[in-house]
């Protein structure tokens, strides 16, 4: 009995519980004892759990409240072979009161000894849970960043594909433009070459015709004898006949002179025989016809000259157009070469930018992979730590459970010793 009182005083230094309260229990004394024990028990439970809620009605008497609270501990009391009932408060007995007080004291001492360890374990568990929640939050942030990097990479890949499509379209457009330019040059040059060839052939033909007409004109001019020449020849013949008659009357020896003169006269006579005595109609018509043909030839020559000049002018105009087309083609080629060079420069710049973007994406992707691997390693390490903590907590819980069972066994042993 003295050991029990010492245990009570150690557990409750400020309590007013005396030996007589246990040896001669009354309803008032046991209410005071149980109220003290229950207050300390509720305080320890609230300290261990972080809260304590008294769910009993407030309109009950003190005895009823104590009885209802003690009834909740019957699961512990029944291990001693006793069950707390209302008579233990209204009409308490020494034996039952001593057993319940002894069991309560040992239970509170056990709670007091294990409370700090339990508190430390719970604090460690809460800290670990906070760390785990923090790591899971960091994991979510990393996953969000990875998703953002993936979205940005997909966006850059799409932009890269669009740029490659634009480059391909520019190259196809440039190729189509070059083909169209060559086709237009052919369309322009082929008719010009044909016209130039045709004009050269026409000029050659006209030149040949002019030369032929010139030869005919010269022949006609050489063959034609004008009326004035005919009259002069007739006059000359008459003068020679008159001179001959005058010379015949002269009484001079002029045989040599006459012989010479006869030769001249014979020559002129021969020429006169070639000329008709009268200008007949056939000769005049022939002469008129030859003059008309000569005039036609002159007109034809003028027309041919005009055609040649026109053809030369047309040829010069065509040559000028050809030169202009050639100049335009040259300028267009120069402009196209400049445009092509600009396009190639832009393509090189775009390719360089795309390469830079790809390198940047690859760098970000590598960094993200490294960060992801590190994060996975950290998560794995934290999961391992969590498993270790769970194992440790499980082991500690098993130890506490075993300690509780051991304490219950000890309490049972004390109670059995008390009964003995």
C-alpha cells in the first residue's frame, strides 16, 4: 500500500490523495481520485493527439460524468478481470478501488514515460511528411516545366517545319521563275530569229532583183537610139552628100582625100542603111514600149529600194526590239540573280536561326533530361527514405505496442500481486 501511495505522489506531486482515501474509500474521495486521474489522462491524450474533445453532455452530474469516462476505459480494466461499474463510485470498496487506482497509476506512468518518445516520433513523421509534400510539389513543378519545355520544343519544331516549307516553296518558286524566264526568252527569241532570217532572205532576193533590173536597164539604154540622134545622123548624111557634090565639082586632085571621104561616107551610108528611112509605127511603138518598160523598171527599182529601206527599217526596228528584249532579259536576269542571292541569304539566315533554335531546344531538352533524372533520383531517394521511415515507424509502433502489452502484463502482475 505504501508503494502505491509513493507511486501516486511521484506521478502527482500536487495531489491531495491520502492513504485513507484508498483504505476507506467514499463516493466523494473516489470522485476526487478518478477526476484527478482522468484530468491527467485527458491532458496526455490531448498532448499526444494534438487535440481532445469532450463529447459528454454538460448537464450530467459529476459522478455520472466520471462513470461514463471510466466506462470508456473498460477495455483496459477488463484485462485485470474487473469491469468498472457505477457502484465503484457510489459505494466503492477498498479492493476494487485499490485495483483501479493501481492500474490507472501504472497506465499514467507508462504514458508519461512513452509520451516524449511518441511526441518525437510523431514530430519526425510530420517533418518527413512535410518534406515529402515539398518534394512532391517540386516534382509537380518539374513536371510542369518539362511539359512547358515539351510544348516549346513542339512549337519550335512546328516553326522549323514551317520555315523549311517556306524555304522549299521559295526554291520551287525560284525554279519555276527561272523556267518561266527561259521559256519567255525562247518565245521571244525564236520569232525574232525567224523574222531576222526571213528579212535577210528577203533583202538578198530584193538585192538580186535590183541587180538584174539594173542589168536590163543598162541593156535597154545601150540598145535604144533616140529621135534626136536619128535627126543628127540624117543631117550629117545630107551635109556629107552636099560636100561630096561640091567636091566633085572641084577640079582638084584629091583622090586620097576623096578616098578617105568615101570611106567616111560609106560608113555613114552603112549606118544609114541600118536606120529606116522613115520613123515607122513599129519603131515608135517599140521605142515607146521600151521607155514604158524603162519607167516601170525605174518604178520597180524605186519600189524595191523603198521595200529594202522599209525592210532595213523593220530589220533595224526588230533588231532594236531584240536588243531591248535582250537588255530587259539581262536586267531581269540581274534582278533575278539579286533576288535569288537575297533569297539564298535569307535561306541561310533562316537555316542558321533554325539551327540555333534546334541547338537551344536540344540544350534545353538535355538540361530537362538531366534535371528530370536528378529529380527522379531525388524522388527515388525520398521514397526510399519514406519507406525507411515507415519501416522505422512500424518498428517503433510495434515496440510501443509490445511495450503496452508488456505494461498491461506488468499491471496485471501488480494487480495479481495485490490480490495475493
